[in-house]
């Protein structure tokens, strides 16, 4: 059971200390929303603002996207770049992203100071809305959520609610096996005992389909896509200086048209570009306005990477890139 | 821009299926096409002249030839357009033979439409082709030969004879390899050592050869013409400058006659300080670090007796491995082979029954320099009945599917030697097919049969079992009566070296399904590997007998000498290049590059054009398309795809 308040205090204290000493430029974290219990990203520059930092099961964003933007900013001409590290608050899944970003030479370790927080799962805001359907609207922003083991206890000035975790947790959290941050400067929370297996049960139904059935499934899902590129823009691993989908004629591989073939092309390429890299932080699916189950594609990638290439992304900085590695004794047919 | 399109009939290879006149006519309607023609054989002199004349008269800027695979004639046509004053890289080829007429022989109309599409795509790409300049780099006038068996010896001698410095690296203490272990050679029955040792001595004496025995290649960097090779000279614990090869140390060694002798297939014994065989080159002693008491425990009596025995003061137990670097222009790999271990097939009883030995063990048994001084004996007795079993580990669906090519003949040789040395002996050969295809082989096989050797045929799938019976072994072969034999000799397969993975990693050359190194073309380029400047000699490419090994080794020497003699090499300008603004510096291309041609400099990829072989792996892995291949850029490929999908582009 996680004591969110205790973790929040530790986060605030650490951020305050770093900002006071000036060893970080600023701290990226979460703060309470104005009219919603859902937390939003915040950038804390001054030690006196550290008290704004919040922690709870509604800290959903993967903040490492901002880290990528920080390291990719080019200093203005004649300006000395401020290369001090940036502080960041991460959940275990976000910390896996940092491992990938370090592996790919995007974020140098010395440019970041990590407050790694344990996580036993975050709440899907849409599921929360459902659970709060009987709570008066003006009370919602003020609710307090406590970890009650198998349940979340939702307190507000009324009869407290007890909702089974299974009803509220994000899909990614239900299958997650990494509950402790893998890379951090400060470890916040008590180490969670981890189960070391992922059987990919959540995609078993898709796996069981015939090719034709699966094609029909994706046809239905991907025809919903409006190509807003939110999934790409929120992904910390989509850091290309120029995305292939932003190319203009005559250098473009696909057209901007929103139709099924172009949508398929976009989503397949996006998926392939993340193969062996995606750590299933779930950001893409969280931001999709059309409720496309993008994570299911990512989960396929994770499963194939694990089974066929023995690659589990986001664990070890020393691991080689799946598509960059070449084994002269590859057991695969025809490759030696 | 003026593009010329030339459609080839290839006799009837193309025109038999594709309406070439229609294709040529269609090409005229394509953008930028100034002229379009068809001809019987575009690659013939008149065909080439047709193209050259048009380039000169019409001022063509780009040429498209629609004919066979670029593997076949791209170099031909590149030269043609170059001779007419056009840049060779403004030429594009459409493959309407392998990709079209041959594949769609029974669909003439559709094949013609497809040929038009292929031409359309090539014209679209040609319009975007830019002239590229060839570059030249100087060649280091030296060669490296890896492996000192007969293949390596032959190669080294021939390159050295051509006047180039040659480094011969051998991992064991002496050159000679497998051939040094053989007694006689089929079919002429020459003494193996008698024909080999003079060549070994030639190697040692040759002013152009630097011999590095007991050494291993641990790293190769660079590219054809400019390789840097790292060699580990393993510590011999003997100063080879001082050692005179007298052998007093081995006499004095506390482990004299107590260490298994690998040269004699462990049938004999040696000391911990040893030369592998009396004619070893160099005749310098080596201490076996796995066995030497002093090296293992730091103590050998009051002082090691070898040190006391050595009048030349050559022994140095403190010697350490030495790493050296060599600069060479070309490399020949002649790492040889290992033999199949028959204990993997328990039915033969090898390793359990004393009477069962391998062909190579028989070689040592019958050799005058072997542990029995050439006297064939088993359990201290001369055998009266000898059974040879062929195809052990070869032609095996579960193991090595290939035929090892030498076993039929060496078994015939062994059978002959038994009859020769033990006149009354009964000799039976269990064979499947006798493959006597070489010069003088069939005659030799007939001669051996005439000498009274009994050949019994058995199918490969038929069961066979060898069981022990007192001091004899019973061979039970399906379909044949059991034979009680004094000696059973297994003709074991030739296999790739067991430690090949280590060598492969250093060489970065590929292996085939049979685990042997892969030549680039099995018929026309049998000595070339996919890495230019690295060639194959002898059995590392596949099983061979001595004549074939020597022939291939000579071929590899000739191949390796060509760049050295030319002094410089043209680099293919179709290399990759980086669009710096788009590069995020993730380094995936660096990891993907098999030639170590890409480096990250200040967070951006940078290509070394001399190292780049234009394989395109980098551009295939780059997510943002920031690294591109000249002559196959995204823009060029996209224009091909788009043109194929639309009537207009």
C-alpha cells in the first residue's frame, strides 16, 4: 500500500534542496489540477515553489518528453548554454524511457537528476469519471485518493467510496512488472516486490485471431484515426529532428490524406519505429482523442521483441539496440 | 535533361515474352525521354555503339537500359556511357529479364505491361540521378595469410613470389597443418611430408614472408587496401631467437612422455616443452602452459630442469603475450578444418571400444614418424581383419548434409596400406557410393579392389553398430552378415573449425548453412568473400582434397595480389551520406554498420566514405531518413514508387 502523502513530501523536500543549492536548472514534476483531481505537469524553478509538487495515482504523464525537449534546445547565438542538469520526477515506466533515451545518446546521464518514485499503478481518468458519477460535480476537484490495498478509497465530504483497483487502474499498470524505478538519483518510497513475468495475457485475444480477423479489427480501429499525431507528439522516443511524416512533396513516403491505407501506413511505421524501444508507458493511448487502442500494437512489439530477439527495452543502458545488433552466430535460418 | 531508353531483346530471352517494340514505343511517352530504341543484344558491340552514338549525337544526360539483372551487366553499361563522356552513375538499369520475362513466360500481355512499369520506374529514378565522382585510395603493398596449412603455405609463397611482403599467421607452434599429419597422399602415394616439408622450409627462408607462428589474429580494422590487423603472439616461454631446436629441454622435462601428443592424435606422448613434429617450421620449442608444472604451480623441483638443460639460455617462464599491429592491403583466410568427432554417434563405439579408431588416427598409426613407427597394431597385435566404414558424419540429414569429398579416396589409400604392410590381412570397406571423380582416382580405386580389398555397399539409412567382443569388435551392418574385426576405421567428415565463431567475429565474413565460409559466387567467384580484399583459400570454404586446396590457394593468392599490384583501388562512390539537420544522433546507424564506417561526431553521424561499402543498412535503420545512400536516396526510391502507382508523375 502506497502512502502518497509521504512520497509527495519526500519529492518536495528533494526538489527544494536541489533548487536551493542550484545543482539543477529546474524540476519537472506534477501539480494538482485546478478543477480536476488529475495532476498536470509543472516546471518548478524556485525552491519556495517546491511545495506545489504533488504525487498520487493521477500523475499520469510521462514527463521525460520535456527532458528530450530540454536537451534538444539549441542555445541562441553567442549565448552560453546552461548545461546544468534538470530535475525530474518519474514513475518506474518513465524511468525506463530514460534508459532508452540514454541508450540512444539523446539524454546524457549528467544532464538529468532523477527523483524515481515507486508506483503500484496509476488511475485511468476516464475510469475515475465513471466511478465518480454519483459525486456532485463541485466536489470532484477536491477528492482525495488513498491506497487501500485491493481498493482505492476516494474521500470527499460525503460518504467515502471504495472502488476495486481493477476498475480504476490504467491498462498498462495491470500488466506492468516493473514497480520500482530502474534509474534514479533519489529513490522515493519503499521498494516494491516485483513479479518477474509478463505473459501478455492482455493481447491473447488478438493473438488468437486469424490474420483476416485481426485485419478487420485494426481496420475498424485505424479508420477512426484523424491523424492528429498526438500519439507521436507525446512519445518521448519520437524525438527525430524531422519526422518522416512531416516531409513534404516530393520527399514524402505517405500522403497527409486521412484514409484507411494512409492511416495504416502511419500506424505501422510508427509501430516499427518503436519496435524494441517502446517501454509501454502508455502515453500514446492516453492522449488519443479517438480511443484507438494503440498500446495493443505496442504490446505486440514488446512480445515479439522478447520472444524473437530476447530484447526487453528500458532495463539496461548497456543493451544493444534491437535493430542495430548483429550476432554472427544468429540461430536464425539463413543468417550466419 | 535528355534520357535515352534502350530495351534489350536478349535474343529471345526477353522478346519471347515481352513485346520490346511496344515497350520502347511506350518509353517515348515518358517525361524527359529523348530517344527510345530496342535491339537484339544491347550488351553486344553494336548494341553498345548504339548507346554511345546517341549520347554523343543527342547529348543524352541519362541512360536507362532495360535488360537483365544489374548483377550481370551494370558494370558493362556503366563503362559504355562513361566511354561516351557521360557520368557512369547517371545510368540506370531496369531488370525486365529475371524480374519479368523469365518470371512470367506464359503471360505475355501482362509481362509487357509490367516491363513498361519497370521502365517507367527506372526513368523516374534516372531523372533524379546525379553524377558521382570515383575516388581512389592507395594500397598497402602487403598481404596477410591466416592459417599455415598447405593452403596458407601455398598462398603465402605465391604472394611473396610476386614481390609483396606477406605475413603468415599460424595459431599452432608450427606451420604444416593437417597435411603434415598425413602419411601418404592419394592416388599417387607420395609421402606427404616429403612433398610438404620443402615448401615449409621455403616459407621460412623466403625474404618476403614474415612467419608468425603460435599467433592469433584478434582484430581487423579498415578496408581493402588499408587493413590494420592486430595479432596476438602467444607467449612460447622460449626465446625463438636463442632456441636452436636441439631438444635437450624436452629430454630433461619432468613430464617427458607423459603429455598427450595432439600431433599424433593423442596416440603418443610428448613433454610439456615440445615441437609438434620433427620437421616443424620453425624448429623452435614451445612450453605448453596448460601442462608445464612450473607455469601452473610456480615451482618445478628446485629449478625447472628444462632451464638447466638449455645451453642457449632460451627458456623464459616470465615471457608474456605480445600484441602487434600489421598494415596490409589484402587478406587470405586459410583456417582449414576440423574432423568430425564420431563419439557423437554412439553406435560406432568410438571412444569405448579400443579397436575403433578414426582415419586420422590410422594416418598416425601407419606413419613412419608416428608413435608405432609405422607399424599397424592394435592392442599390441597386428590386425588380421580390418573394416573401414565410410560417411561417418558426412551425407547425414541430421548432421553434415554435405559430402566431405576426401573420405572415399583416403579410405582406399588406407585399405591399400593395410594390404601393403600386412599382406595376408582381410580388408572390408563399407561404402555407400564410391566417389572417385578426380584425376587418377578411379584407376586407384580399381587397383585397390584388384589388390583384394572387399567393397560392401550399404545404404546411408541402414543401421550399423559396432559392439565389443573380447579383444575384437563386431561390425553389425544391416543386410550384411556380422564381421568380427581386429580394427575398425571410421572415415570421419571434414567440418568447419570448432572455434570458428571467434575467427568469424574478427573477420566479419559470413558462413553458409554448412558452417563453411561463404564465397560470393559458388562458380564464378569461389575465392571472394562479401568483404572486398578478404579471400578464401582451402577447406575453410568447404571440403577439398590437396590438389583442389592448392589450386584454390593459388587462386586466392592471385586474387589477393591484384590490388597489391595495382597499387591503388577505386572506391565505389555510391556511399551513404548524412543530412546533418535531420540527424538526432541516436547512433543506430553506427551500431548497424557492418564495416564500422560511421561514427558519432558532436552528436551527429559521420560517414567514412573509404570504409562505406554502400550496403544501405544505415539508411534502412534510420527512422528519420537522415542517412541516405547515393544512387538510392529516399527521393529516388519514392519517385519510383509513385511513378509505378500513377499514370503521371
